[in-house]
C-alpha cells in the first residue's frame, strides 16, 4: 500500500534489516498480528485495534463483517516469542552454525487459528454489560468513521478492512513463530489460549483505567475456557 505511509515505512525498515543480514549481521524480521492486552492483566496499548474498539463503543454499532478478522495475541506472549528466537539455543545461530533459520528469516509471532469474529466481539461486549449494541452495514459504518477522523480514531484501521473474507493476519504462515511462542510460554498455556478471554481482559482493563467507557449493566460470567487446541 504505497498510499499509506505506515506500511511503507515498515516495508522500508524490513529492507534495511534484510540488507544487514545479507552483509553478515544476525538479523530477523518479526511480523506480529494484532497485539492484544497482557495475558494476565489485560494491560493494553492505545493502538489501532484499541481505537477500533473505542469507536465501536462510541457508536454502539458493530460493522457487519464476515470471516476471521482479528487475530489477537497477548503482548507479553509476542515479546517472549521474539526474545526466545533471539536467545534460545538452536534458533538464532544461523544455519551454518547449527541453527534452524538463516539470518534474514521472517517470523510471525502469533497464536494461529485464534481469530475473533465480529459476532464473537459483540458477544463479549454484551456479556461485559455494554448495552444498546447494534449492527450496521459495513460500508455505512466505515463511511461514518472516515467522515470524521477527529472524532473517530480508527480511520486508518477501518480503511483497510473488508466486509468479506479473513483478515490478512489469519492468512500468514505463523508456524515457526507459534512454535517459538509455545516454547516460551509453555505448552499448557498455549493450547488453552482463548482469544475471547484475551479480549475480555483487555476491555476490562481499559474500562478500569478510564480508556474505554464503563459498562452500563453488571457484567455476566467471564468467557468459558475452550478445550485443548493442539497447536504444538
């Protein structure tokens, strides 16, 4: 997307890393998907997904979108996977020195097959006690956001969304990054991961910190744990 400076800057940065690797420096590129709140506390940054959630709550309307849109991985898990690749034996030594990956390799540190659909997002919001949530035609919703970029901060995020199909994060090959993450956080936690719980903790933390509105109604029970996922 040459028209958007953000992805262009990322592309240029990656080209510099690849050139450094070509010249012999140990270097890797990490491309996480959507980074969610901390796995335990929900502590989250005010990034594009946060602004999307904020605008959904401001409008009390969810855009009608099909497919797996939001691949959400806890921020501390992403950090642990990147560090693991950098320092764990057998990962970053380079193929010539017995490592698994050559310098200049690319990783996607994300839990695979964990996407949150718009329907799942709506269910979590209602369970937390947010009232008056409705759905809205995707094009109408996007046009509303783009028409007022001062009031609605997710304009750059929603401009890249589509009403159909899966999100780009769900289509990336994250097998190597996921394996590093599994080793770093432990298999038990990894296979039990439920992105809805990550989303719920993120929303609770943001509301408690005053970053998102507090739910109007008492929240219901938390999201039930899903069974083992068999990812590693």
